[in-house]
C-alpha cells in the first residue's frame, strides 16, 4: 500500500514540475516578445471583415469578442444543419444497405466504403473545387429546378414567396449558400452519413427476429411491434454511437479553416495571428469544444441510465 | 433471369428502385466516362491541350506533369530514388507485420532496423548520400512517416493510459481519464495548433524543435487517447480470473500485466486497432493546415502553379484514390482478421464496443 502512495506522489510531483517549467518558460518568452497575457484583447477592435455571419451583425470595427461569437455561431449553424441532414442521409443509406434490392444494397455499400476511406479534408477540397471550378458563372447558372440556381458563387434555393434572382454578379433573395459553406456542409454530411449508415444498419440487425415474432404473437400489429419492441431495442444500441458521430461532425467542422469558411477555429486563428495571443486563442477553442463534448456526454449518460434495461445484464 | 427476379424485381418498391438506378446510370455514367477517359488528356507538353477540352474532358496530364513534386515534394530531384525506396520499405514493413506468423518479439527488431534504414535513406549524410534536411521532405513518404511513427509513438503511451485508467490508484486514474477525455473532446486541429504555436512558447528561449517533429508529437498525442480507449476495450474483454490466477502464482502487477493480461487484450483488439490506425492515416492530412508538405499538401501546392490552375477536381480525385487504396487495404485486412478463425474480437459485444469507441475524427 505504501508503494502505491509513492507512485502517485511521484506522478503528481512530475506533472506539477512539468507544468511549472512550461509556465515559467512561457512567461519568459511572452515577456521577451512583449505580449501581455490575459483576455483583455477580446475588447479590442478586430479590424477584419468576416465573409458570412449568422445570428450576429458584424463589421470590421467590432471587437474580437464579437468576431469570435460570430465564428461560434457559424460553427453551430453548419453543425446543426449538418447533424440533421447527415442523420437523414445516413438512415437512408443504412436502410438501403439492408434492402432486398441487390443493386441498391451494393450501391449503398460502395458509398460507405468510398466515403469512409478517404480523408475528410480531401473530400472538402474536392467539393470546393467542384463548386468553384466546375460550376458556371452566375449569369449561366445551372437551373435544375425552378428557383434553384447553382453557380460558382454559391447555391441558391427558393423560399415560399421569395425567389432568388440574378442581380449584378450574383443572386439575391431565397436562401443562398456560399461556396465555402456549401462545400463544408456537403462534405460533412456525406462523410458523417457513411458512419451513421453503419450504425443504423448494426442497430437494426441487432434486434433478434425472435423479439419481432414474439411481439406479433402477443397480438401487436406491425406498427405496434415497430413502436414498442423493435425501435426501443435498436435505439438503445444506436443512440450512443450516433451521439459520438454528432460530436465528430461538430469537431470536424473545424476543418472549415482549410477552405475559408469563418467558423470558430478559423476566426480564432486570424485573431491569434493578429494579436499573438496564441495561448488564450487555443485555450478558447479547446474550452468551447470541451464544453460541447462534456455536456453531450453528460446528457448521454443520463439517457443511458434512463433507457437501461432493468434486470438484464449488458 | 431467376436471380434478377429475386434480387432486382422482387416487389414493386424494389422494381421502382432498380428502374430509378438504371435511369440515373444511363444519364450520368456515360458522360462521366467520357469526361474521365474518352475526352481526357493523359499527357501533354503544356496545359494548352487541357484548356482545349476544359469542361468536357479530365486533365490527367496535370498529374503526369506534377507527379514528381506530388510524390516527393521539394526533396532534391536527383535523389528522388531515396524517398521512393523508403516508401516501399515502409509499406513492406506494414505488409510483413500483417501476417499472423510474423507476430513475434523479433518483429520489433525488424521494425527498429527498418525505421533506422529509412532514417539513413531520408537524411543521408553517410555512405556517400548527400545530407537532406527534413524541411525538404514531402509528399507520400511524409504521409507514411507521420502515420507510421505516429502509431509507433502512440502505442506504448496508449497502453500505459489504458492501464492507468483501470488502475486502483486514484491520482493515476484521474490523470489518465483527464488526458483521454480532454484529447477526445477537442478537434485534432486544435492539438496541431498547440504543437505548432504553443510548444515553442513552452520551451526555454533558444531551444527549438523542428516543425515535422512537433506535428509528429501532436499526432501521436492525439492518436494515443483514441488507441487507449481501444486497448481498454481489449482489457475489459480479459476475464478477471486471468489476473487473479496470475496473482495466485505469485506474479506482481507488472509481470501479470505484461505476460498474462496484455497479450490477450491486445490480440483481442487488433481489428479495432487497425481501424483506429486508418483514422490516424486519414488524419495525417491535417498537417497541411500547419504548413507541412504531406501528400495532400503537395497536391494543393501543385494547383497554385498559375499555368495549371483550375484542375482541382482531377487533382483531388487523384488524392482520394491514393488515400483510398491505403485505407481500403487496411479496412479489408481488419475485416479479414475478424472473420478469421482466431479473430478474438469477432464477438458481437466487442464489435459494438469497437463501434462506440472507434470514432474517427
């Protein structure tokens, strides 16, 4: 027992020493570079424009704090939309993999293999190149459906009573996605959907046939068997890995920095380059993602306890 | 005919699906092949030939023109055989290690000498090979090095973290849990930023670690947290009585762990370990963001040549194909292990655990 306390004291001492060593070096280096530490810089004027904003209005005269808030809002926008669309697409592909139609199942299987085995960053660059190089200029925009315009300046969709129209060099009205946002969204959705498809497939396969037959034999109709037997069993297995895919999608949205979509990481990166406040910037990025991850896992634990099968091992 | 009836037209929704797929295939597959093969320019002395068919045919000549830079980066042109040989050597090491019969302690010696040889080839400075500083390494070999050394560095750390997370000592456990959850909670890009920007700040003035090593440390530190969770899954699959029996024989913790528990745990977790390694291999592409010349980066830089700009779709399809070959081979291998006779992790529970843990970022 004595030895174990020695181990732990040594570990803590080593960790503390390393921390103190790094901190004192950092303090010296910052002094030498005349960088004041602390979050005071957040109140200073940012002085850079942001290509697209959501929820907040923003101009170059606003503060770094507001710029970062815009970045966070942009992250949430792409993540929220991405999660919904990836779930839809992933479920469809997962169901298609189990379809009795040979062609459909093979197609879905190929989709999963290709998308999972190519780095997301390559896929993002590909989609961005496809939009910005292969689509025509706005004046000759593709018009596959009434009111839908695809051009190298972005993808435009109609809203009820509000159709996109060509005005000058680009469209106005309707819902417009910039090439950066569109590439990021398409990339994240198609990539994550491949993983979700496998989860959905595993979830459905996990429900033993006997359970379904038992449900029928106690008099449940097809809908009832689905609602009260199959779905609750499948969801127990599906929900935890599904949440981890949602978290992955959110973390992966940080690759936005590589194609120029102004998400949190991209704006924090600009901020760090301008102010030299690297420690604070990275701490901020990590704190935000950790908060998201930890709150989701707390929610998950609560959910798992709630749905846990009572009296059944595992 | 019977097969088609059963598999393509078994019910009316199935028939509709088959017809829709056939319709799409007729509409989109021939134009794609015209673009990718029929009208494509395969080799040309300049970009003019590609410009002539722009929009109608692919410009594979771009890849042909830039293949030396894409594969080897800024490595001295006359010495390209060295990274080429090093890449082959590294791939050979991986292929060799994939055979069950090779899983002996001496495999680590083979690896050590192999990696040493690769270092000699890449750096040179001995045996008449001119010295090449690692700022000039790039292309495929950099991707392979980052993935291989990343795994080699991360693996021992991951084992310690996994053991620590199951330790009875509260301080050790807390430390390991905090590390694993912290790393798994943040995006890789923030860890890479940390290594590229913060590491120099944390070291005494005048001490500097080069960029490649910093990226390598970041990738290994990141992968270690994910690998640790896979190893933990393997440890959980080893029944308690194994370590109890070892203790009854008078073995201490380290002897019991290294001789009895770990060999079983690792054997059980090889397929999910391979899957995590695929994730690491894909993740190496992110070093582009901190300015290293890996395979994806050399492709992106090639596109900045004004004469050849605008062929991004071709370039990234090529990148996707290269990554796909490597990752698909590994995932095929992982599945063949699971299906094999002694695939310890082939149980349903282990697979479910793997799916939960293997969260490719």
